[in-house]
């Protein structure tokens, strides 16, 4: 991307996703993320999750934040309820053209704030080897390594938690 295009790009604003208005674009960004990971996520029921996206990611079961750059989604991060105390961070992703703007951190702090406001006491997440940059962000935010909370066939996956 050249400098002129970068200067003309609107600065992304992080906000809660609105359904159904954001559904199509958000699912497309999540699919872009999964393609970037180059992983088969069928072991986590990925297609069923995408088919029921609005139901899965509407409170009280879950929600998503998006980084909106004038109608184009620059990135996303979700929250999925496990139980009354625990929620999982889902699909933190910033698209290539929008990296270097601290959007990952802004998205994560939005998820953390929302989880606290909803009364969760713990956030958990899994981080596959491809997400090494995000792992450093998670550690900076206070996440610590924990035992796996589900069976994961991807070698090198780390499981992390944050006490809220």
C-alpha cells in the first residue's frame, strides 16, 4: 500500500458489532482470519459457529467488537460466554492494511472492559503458533499460561487466562 492510500484511509473506530448490519462483513473478516491461519478449525465446530453467528455472538452468549474504517472492517475481537464467571476471547484479528495502528490492543481492551462490565471474573483464550505477535500483546495485558480447557490438535497452542 502506498503512502497516499494510507493517508486517505479513515482511522478505524472500535465499536460493538450490530446485527444484522455487520454480519456479512464480520463473517467475511473472520473467514479471512482463518484463511490467514491456514488451519482447519472443524475440530472447534467452525462452520456451525459461522452458520449460527448472530445467535452465538448476541448477548448473553457472546458479542463482537469491530474496528470500523468508514464502513470497511479493519479487524475484530469477540467474547463468548463459557459460564457465569468465564468468557473466551474469540478471533482477534487485524487485517494487513490496518496493522501498526494498535488496533489489536484497542480491540482487546474493549473486550476486557466489556467482560468486566458483564460480571465475568476470568477471560480465557487459545493462541496457535501463527499468532505469536498477539501472544506478546496478551502477555503485556496480563494473560498467563494455563492448562488446556479443551482438546486441541494444533501443536504449539498456548492456553492463556486473565483474572478480571
